[in-house]
């Protein structure tokens, strides 16, 4: 079970959270100005990286707030969490294996 | 290739088993192939086998980062069935099941298919509606399917607790008698041996690090053992499809999640069939060796770590004990995690890509093992003809743009 | 030696507490403090069980968790347990056990015929045969294989015991209570750190309990007792004996299985949880898990009476049980010499020490020489004899190359062979923590290399085998861990010891036999549970299986209940040799949780029965119960399904309820409806985006029905929303989706539209909701709210008001999911039951009838209302349901809108909602029936849709159904077919509405 630092509640167990998938996928401002393929990209296509991943979490059994995290998809290390409206912190320089 | 039989076994026993030859070669990669298959799991090896056998394409390399059959092929709970809802899925899974039924003889390799039946339990009105719908669809698709009321469920699997007092009582089940389990490693090894005998190079410890594309067409791959030119490249790297596709600039509608499984210590026969329950997240069978093989749920987050959290196993164990109260004193002997590539509609992609000569076969989620021979069969056809077979024509990447999804969340039996 | 094989003195067994027990049908005696294994040895019993494949006799190999051989079925009945290691079972009075995998008995086992066929049953033989004729696989071959497989038996009855789950946090978790672990715990505890010390055994002390060592000038066991006293007195220390840390997970979290009552005997501690799973969140971890001794791989090395040398010493010194009268010691390292001395001290004759090396060093070897025990250097056991117990060995000298040298064989009679092939650190948890192993050639073992998580391996677990190293490592790691956890720890000098340094070892992986490997009947066992031999490894390599994972899977080496604790390295080394590559290049297999098997029941904890998932009950539940309701699970809720009266079956009850609502008045508990309070200046705008239709235009006090879709255009929920104020709405959702709708709203507000000022709160359990429906519903309500004008004009359809009803302030909405006249009454949850009673009383003159969800389903279907999740399945759009009227054309955008212009979603021949009327009016189609145009088409039959809802309608006197049919709306009046298992049902397509009751509105 992961331990996840909620920006508001601190370090809490994973079972209190809901994973929201990849972060920073904005809904197209004007959906009718994009092609079907672009709409599919927004809806379905995901980076799914092996390595550092910016993703969304919701502290569902806690403060119920959404936030973003930088987590490594192999080591599961969480390098940072940040509020939805905060600037994206840079990705860590180490490869996350350690 | 030595033909396997009781005769060859006895003959070799007399010579202390020193006369057996390697089941496949360990060749050095050649500079160029007609077809390079990325990933020597069951699907990749089956693809190579059918390319060679049915399409005469033998100048083929299967490149494997680790050891063949070491990904999801060697990490799943080996359930085989074809009772999917939609015509498109039913057709490809049923084709696969039919291939399974003759696979030991086809490959001259005993894959130990055990058609002990698969029960999908229903626990509420909604489950029943979905189950009956699927049974009816299966039957009209020519797939064996039965609806069992609780007493019939109990008769088929007497150790199941069908007490109406349970928190979520068993209110019925679908049964596919032809479903069952198989020996997972044997499938990879059988296809590897068959493909190798037909001239396919299986190259292990060879990681693909890049895909070369020129003028919208694939021309080869780069690997940890050098560059290899190829007229066609087929990605079948379950667990890492997004990573490999990214090398050709492709984004996929796939997320990779840990899926855990575990086995008990070996027991004398106790579990007569395969039991799956979508509502309470359980699937369990007993292997030929006597271990109970139990699937847990999918961890919620993306991961390539081949491991998940204990709480997922604990949740699923609560459900197991509810259904099988006599299992409580048994013990978990080994647990492990696979990486499942999950598509939004719980259906796979077996298709051409926007890059010429590049093909993708992935996104099978939790259901890939059962599809192994069928998936290889249609993928070989797709590569050989540069066009899909009718059986996989619907499993395109384009469906995500057009909206023609094939939603199999109900039949997938594990929450995706 | 005294009577039998028990020493007269010494050891940690309590001779004043004799314990009778039964094994394989024999009644025997042991002492408190014994394990089943030590008690058996004290009775001279070596034959315990049979091996997996060849059914060879199996004895006791080890003295601990690594035991692959001595597996037993403990007890009978509901508390029986298969495959337990005799080496770990604490003896209790009346214990009864038998060895596994034997029939009719362990001594006379018919399965032993497999041993005769063992030449055929080489690694992977089953992949090569049993294929012809194909039909024989199912009918003959597989049934036989399955009958032969498995070891013990599962219980046949449910488990009467309880299990618990515990959570703990600490600064330092110390795994293993041997000298290194004790020192670490002591050092850290002195800093005030929160320390948990877990050990799998009943007593702390580890190897010190089975060895005569002096620490700080006193016997090791006395030092252990002092440290434990100190730790027990420390406020922040928790001691967990009988607790196996079995898993090392992400973020430095570990799990342990604590066995609390097994040692008392079955059922001896009623009400107490038998096992506990501990989830331990540790800032720092010290792994003091010790090491496992490996056997040597030599010909017929599996006979009962052939035992690990360290185990033999443990049995003698800790349990005072002497495992033989005439022993041979066989080793490639110095540690086994200490066993030779222990045997001699215990009165056994040590016939010989056979050392594979040309010389032995160290104090123990010297003392063996002094005692006059014959030592054969550069020699090997090349054969063993004996049936169910080893009876002798054949010894040959080896040449410089390690092959059998010239010269004669010497036969030595013996009843015990104590074997040591060296020691493997128990790196399982380290490896699980994702740490990387390193091969230590000097000690011939894998040791922890690079750490990934916050742990430190110490002592034997780090490949540092001397007691002095263990004490020093422990002291240092304890201090370092405490500091890393933020405590101000003071350096602690390690306790001094007179124990000798660890001796030398010369790796010797495969001992030659009298004939080439694999020839003749002799077998070099590596995995003694699954019967994997050195010849099997060579066969696998010959057949192209070269990766260690392939070899493991092909031969099944290390796949047994011990997971290869004593066999993995031997297998790997013999594989490396066959491949001609060094061991570290061939690698090691991955260690996975659990370290030792973990009880399913313990993993489930108390999450069974009612606690599997909490049942949610409405405020009116007790009334439903006392009035005989049959309940339906709807999500977590229990809802009344129908209320049968005496003699009524389901259909009769539902028919009566349905008729009552249409003809008179009925009352439904609709409290499970999801209710979300939505406030804020942008609430209207927000709802416009969330729903497919407009809500910002909804007048105050009005109610509107809405559909909610995902951005792929597919329907996800529906319900009515009322406007209670300019900035205030009350949304209802389906019962099952209440939580996910709230999540959905929050997700959009927080992640996509943070600029909107909107606040959502779940009020599902703030309001009890009653649906009062039927032509006399107004009369009933009027009786309860006499001052209110309920006329159509004053209180029209789809409006809501706050009034006092039956003396309670209530929110009333003029809506009905049943169709026709109806009201929805909301009162605070705790007033729900009172209101229900009041309504029932007021309705009595009209024969008011409580109705359940089944009647609700029928009634709404009569009126043409859909149920999300029944008419929809995640692939259905509002257009598919013919609900174009609810999809706003004016709104520039809402969630889902973009998707409707995608080619597949825009098709006009999609499956569309229609009604179906069966040709025979009393025939009710099954829900889920598939629909076809050509019922005689060969399979696969083209299907054009399926039945989503289907009922007998008492009010219409016939069956009615909804279906999704391809292009259905263009096919009204056409006939289609539902091919069922035994018949075809013919039906005509109609509009999806069967009774004109009024416009859509809400749901139950």
C-alpha cells in the first residue's frame, strides 16, 4: 500500500485515496473545434510512462480534495504532490529506481 | 524437432534422458528480417508460429527483453473461456477456445487444457440481468453457455456457500462447460518450439530500444544487441505496449496496472471448477499440481512494478472466504503481480497502426491468456496480408475516434 | 542418553510437563517446549511423510521455517490444517497429526509405485505425453494426474476461528530476535525509539537457543533473557513473538502474521483471534533474519535420517532430542564440526566426519580431532542405503578435480547423516524490498548488496556468520536506524563473546555418485519436496531452458511449500555449472511475499459475513422488517423488494402492489435515492454543463428531470433536480450511483472548472424520502396537511414546496416515478419512520399499500420510464433512448455533447429503445433475451438487440418489455423473435410506453 502525502492532510494510506489517472489533460476549450481524433486523444489516449508520472489523486476518504502527484511507476516513489492550481514541479533527476 | 510421445519418452528414459535436444535454438540476431515481433510472450510466439505455419513467412525474429514467456504469460491465473458479450469479442475468443481444444496435438506439446467449466457468479438483480443476457448472446453465437440457479450452482461446485444469509448471496451463475484452465508456461514453450522448428529466430535477452520509421513506414528496430532491419514490425509486448509504441511516436489508449495473483499450498483435489465473481472480485481454480490459483483485483494506479499492495489481496480474501468458508485455514504460498494493459472498453487492439508496416496487439487487460492462440492466429493474418482478418477487424485503434467501442466490462470479470 | 532419544538434562524443554500426542496413528509423549519435530525425534521417529512426485519417504531435514520435507496434516474436522511443517508446530497436549501425501499410510504408501516409474517421470515429462488419443486426456490422463497431485487435504467444514488485522507504526521494526536483532532492538530502544521486535518463534533468541555460546560472560540464553527483560520494560517497545514478518512492501511497510493460539491446541482459546495480520509502517527496518543451512547434493541424499547439521545440533541442544545413535557428518565447511561434537557430547557415536575439503580449520575441527572422531578429508558420500530410514553410507576419496579417486569404498553403518553444504542468508525480505543481491564467493552465498528502502541487514542475514559480528552489526544498526528515524541515539558497545569466528567453506555443489548423474536408480535431490534432482536441471538445460526462471518452471525446483529456501542456491549453482557460467551471471530468482505461507482467514480478517460490506439501512427499515418485506441488495442498501402476504408468491404480491398504486394509493420507501445539495452563485451554470439539458433556466420551486453523461456521450446517471433558491439546488441520483455522482461533480469542480463557485454536499442520509403514489395519494396527503392547497393549479406537476405534514416540517415534490398522480415527501432522516407511520395511518381508509422495488419497476415501465443500468449499460446515448427532448440544442457545450457527432455515435441505425409486446400476452420474456430477425438462421445468429426490462403488468393484463433494437424506432409494428433455450418467443415492436400516466418525473 502506498503512503501518499496529501497536500492538506499529510501522509495518509493509499486506501483513503482514489487514483484519477494522468494529470494535466485539459478538456478542449471548444470541443467542436477539435477533430474526432483529437477528441479521442483527450478522452482515451494516455502517456502511460514507465518512469515518472504526473497523476491525479483524490483524498476521497479524507479532505475530498483533488491534487496532483509525481510518482514513479516502477519504484512507486512519490517525489512530490501539489495542488491542482500549483505550478508543475520539475521531475526528479534520479531515475526513481532507488 | 523430436516428436514428443510416450514412445520417445520411454526411449529417452532408457538413455537417461541424455538424448533430448533443445526445444528451441538460441540464435544470434541476423541484420534483417521480413518480420520482427517485439515480445516473446504467448501472443508473440503464437503470432510467429502461425505466420510460419499458415502464411509461409519464416524470416521472422521474435525479440524478447527477458526470457520467453516471462511476462503476463507466466504470471496469470490461466483461465480460458469464450463467454463474452458482443459478437466481435465472442467470435475472437471462441476461435481461440477452439484452437485451445486442439492445441496439445497441434503443437505436440501438452498444454494441459483442463475443461473443468467456468462459473461466473451473480449476486444481485443487475448481475442476473447481465448474466442472462450474456448466456443468451453466447448461445446464439454458437458458444456453449448455461444459466444455473443457485441449487444448480451448488450441485456443480458443492464447496460454494450459496446461503441466502450471505451478505451478497449467490443468486445464480453462468456456466461455460468448455471453459477451464491450462498450463501457462507450456503454451509459450509449445509455440516457441513450433515456431523455432519452422525457422523463426527467438532472441531472448534482446531489448528493443527504438523503432526506426522513415517516410511514415517502419524500417527496423534498435535493440540492446544491435540494429535489426525489418519490413514489418509487430508490437506484442503486453505490459509495455505503451513504452514500445512510444518509440514509434504512437500514443495508445492504454494504462498499465498491477494485477496480483496468488497460489495456496498444494492440496488434494477440492475445487472442481473455475469460479469467478465480478461483484465480489474473486476468481479461483485449482491447478494440476493441486494449488488453488486465485486472482486478486487490479491496483488502482499505473505501474510497471509487477507488484501491488497487500490490501488488494486482503479485500479479495474476504470475498473468497465468504464464498468458500472451508478455505479459511488454507495458506497463501506465493503471490506475484503482472502488468495488465487496460483499454477503456476492456477490449483489445489487434490492428494496423498509422505507421506503415507497424502493427499492434495489446490492451487485453486481464483477459489475454485465454486469447493466446486466437490472438496470434489473427495477428499473423493481419501482418501477412497487411489487413485484418474479419475476426479482428473491429479491434482497431480508430474505434476510439469513431466511438465504436466494444464494451466488455461485464464479461471481463475483473474490474478494469 | 536416557530412555529413547531424549537427553537426561539440558535443553529448553520442560520435563515436568509431559504432553501426550498422536502421530501417524502412534501414541507418543513429548514435553512442553518441544516442536512436533523434536518430539518425534525424541521418540526415534524420522519417517514423517511422502514426497510430492515419487512418494519417497521423507523425514525431518531442518529445525525451522525452511523445512521442505516433514509436512503434516494437523488435527481432524473443522480445524484440520494441511501441509504444516512439523518443525514449526509447538507441541500441545493431545496433538494429533499425520504425514501428508500417503495412502493408506506413510509407512505403506501405494503411491510409491511412482518411484519405480521415476525414470519416466523426469522433469517436464507431462508436457511430452498424454496427448494421444486426444479424448483420453480428459477422461483418463488428467483425472489420474489430478488425483496424484497435491499434498494435504483442505478442511471440509468452515473455520470456527477468528482473525484480526492490526495496524502499527514504529521508528524501527527489527525482524528476527536472534543475537543481531536483539542487539539492534536494544540499541535503538535505549534512545527511546518506538521499536517493534518480531520473531517467528515462541521464544526470542534465535540461534542462541540451540548453541552453547557465552555472551558478556554468561550463557547466551541468559543474555537473551536480560535483553528481553530490558526491552519488555521499555515503554515504546513492542515484542511480537510467534510473529513472522512475511512481506516487505512499498514505502517501508511490512506485514507480519502473528499466531496467538495455535500452540494451545485447537479451540483452546475461544473468543480470542487465532491469528493477526500486522500492517507495520516502519520508518526504519533492521533485517536480522539469520541464514538457512543448505544440504549437500549427493546420491540418495533424501532418506529420512539425513538432516542438516545445524538442525541436528539444535535438536540436541535446544530440545534435548538426539536425532540418532550412530551418526556420520558430511560437510564442506567448518560449522558441521560443532554438530559432531554436540552429537558426541549427547552420547551418540560419531562414526565419521566426511569433509569434501582437503583440510578443516578452526577450533571445532581441532576438538573433533582431539576427541578421536575419524575425519575423512577430501572424501564424499557417494551412496546411501536404507528404506524408511538411512542405514548407512558409502564413502569414497576424491581426487584433486573433485571426482571419485581410486581406492576402495568404505561402507559406514549409521542412522543419522548430518549434512552441511554451507549457509544462505535469509535475504527474502531484503529482496522483496527491491534491494539488489550480491554474490559472495568466499561464503558461497548471496548477500544483500544495494539497499533501496530504509532497511539494514545485519549478522547472518548479511552473510556475517560469527556471533561477534552479529552482536556488533546489531548494535551499530540499531543506533544508526534510531538516528535515521530522528532520535538522538548513543553508540552502544556490542556485548563481548567468546564464540569463535565463522569458519571457512569450499563450495561444492554436486557430489559425484557411483554412476554418472542420472544413470542408475540413485538420485541427487535438490528439491526434496517436489523431487527435483540435479539430473533434472541438466535435462532442462539440455532442452534449452537456460534462464533460471525457465529452469524453475520446467523442473518445479523451489516451487514447493518452502519456496526453495534450502534448494534455490544449489539449483542455481548446478544450473550455472551446466551452462558453464559463473553463478552471479546466471542470477537468482525473485523472492516474493510471503516468506512463509499465510493463512487465508488471517488475510480476510473480520471482513466476512455482515462485515464484508456494511449494509445500509433506511430509517424505515425496521417497519419493513416487521411487515415481512423481502429485501433486495441495491448497492450497499437493503431495499424492500415486495411485501408478501400470507399465501402470496412474488408475482401475486407484486401484482397486488401494482394494482393498488394504479387504482388507489401506494407508499414506497425511496430514502436510498442519492441526494446532493448544490449551492453557490454558479450552481445553475454548473448543472447546465453536467446535465444534457438546462437547469439555469429552472424557475424557483420547480423540479426538472436530467440525464448525465460521460464525455464519451454515454448515459451515466439520471434523476430530478429541484431549484430551492437562486443559488441552491437539490439533486437526486440513482440509489447505486450516489457516491460516484458526487465524486463526478467534485472532480469537474476541482480539476476542470475551479472558477465556478459551487459547493456540493451529500445529503442522502439527511433526508428520508417517501414516494406516495396513486389516484388517492392527494387525499392521503391532504389528511396529513389539511391547510395546504394541493390542487393541480396551486401545486402543479414538477414543483416542490416546504410544508408541515403530520406535524413535521417536510419538503414535498409533486413528482412520480410510477407515473400518474404522486408526491415525494422528504423529512429529516430521524423523522422518516414517524412520517411513514403517519402516512400509513392516514392512508388506511383508502387501503394504502406499501410497495417494493419490483412493483416500482413494473409501474415505471408501464409509464415508459427508464432505469439507468438496466436500459443503459455504458453504451447507450440519450438519442438511443429516444430522449432527444432532453438534450439541449441551445447549450453550446455540456459533458457528452461533443461525442454525439462521432461517426459511430451519430449512426441512425444504433440500438434504440423500444417496447415489445409478446404474441402471447401472458408470456413474459426473460430480461437479457437476445432478439433476432431470422430465428432459423444458423449460429452465429445475427442479433439485433436484447430485452432490457420485462414484466407481467397486472394493470394491463399482459406482459410488457423494453428492448434495445437496432434501428428500432423505424420498425414499430414489426415482429421480431427471442430465441430462448427451449422455444422462440415472437413479439411486436411498439413505442416504449404502455400506459398514459403523465410525463416523466424522477424515480424511486
